[in-house]
C-alpha cells in the first residue's frame, strides 16, 4: 500500500484484577467462540478462526461500526502471551452498507502489568486507506467517533471474557 491516510484510530484500556502472567492473548482469541464474539458488541455479527498451511493463524470478524458493514480478514503478525497484533490488509467494508472499499485494519491487544496481581487489557484499532476522498468522507461521517465508541464497548467485554477464561 502506497501513501495511506488514517481514517480512525482508537485505544481503550480496561483494568483487570489478574496478573498478566496468568493470561495468554493468542490462546484466548483463537479459542474465542462466535457466540462469545457476538456478545462483546452490539455491532458484532460473527467471527471464526483458522490456521493456514504455513501455521499462521487467521481470524475473520464480521461487524458494523457506525453504520458501516465490515468483514476483516486478520492474519497474526505478533503472537505473544501479552501482545497480539492482527492485520487485515484488505478488509471488505461497505460504507453505509452501499459503497465498497478495502481499508487496512490493524488490531492490537496487550496485557500491561500494573502490579504483581493486576494488569491492564489494552485494545487498539487503526483503520487506513490510500484514498484522500475516503479520508475526507470518514471525517464528514464522524467515523473516528464511531470507531472509538465501538472499541470502548468491545474492549470492556473482551477483557471480561478474557478474565473468565484465565487461559
């Protein structure tokens, strides 16, 4: 991808009363059920995970953010117990369920120790596209606001689900 414009970026943090060492983000996410995914946001419609022949794991997420429908085709780039980075190079997105674009979406989760017995779950989402026209449209449709709202909602429920798993 040549020059790209940031359409939206959001970071949410949720405190957990569990030591970071007791959790494992890749193990949790790649065993996360479709039902659990749908329970983490009003905008979530479905998710699934698989493994490619080369051993790389993938996650496909289907959701709506601010009235925009998206199917992300994530590939794991960093897969450590306390840091998971997934990138969807060509997300299929439909602005207002009508106009098809393919932005790049990066989704990162981290467990940041805050003491021996606690940590923060951090969820970060970044959406980029090469078109200045799409960048301007994202500003006019308040896309940043909707991505931040969605990230805040899902991060809270992701953290709660992760804490229950104690993987």
